[in-house]
């Protein structure tokens, strides 16, 4: 409750460059925005004496309203 939020992920080693094999931190403000907008969710907490860790998951996507009308426009027959 009194701690700071820190988002990070494991960056696997890139075989082409050899870089990676470490945790990479994400900007806290950006991840807080993703959570508040419902794009990510936090899983069950794993608590140890030094920190609480949550698995972050992508939230289920809600279909956005289409800009096109739901009904096809009327077609006229040319005789």
C-alpha cells in the first residue's frame, strides 16, 4: 500500500544481437494508464518479504463500434 509500482518484464536473449537475458522496466505512468483504461489486468498476488508481484495480462478486447452503418445502404435497380 505504501510502496511504489514498478512494471517490468523479462527480455529474452536475442540470438541475432546477443542482447537481453534481463528484466526491462516499463514506464510506470504508461502502465498505470493501460490498467486504468482496462487494457491490462493484474492477476493474483505473489507476496514475499520484500515485494508483492502480480502477473500482468492483456485484458479481453471489447469490439469497437464500427464507423460503417450496421445496415447496408439501399440499392437501386436500373432497368
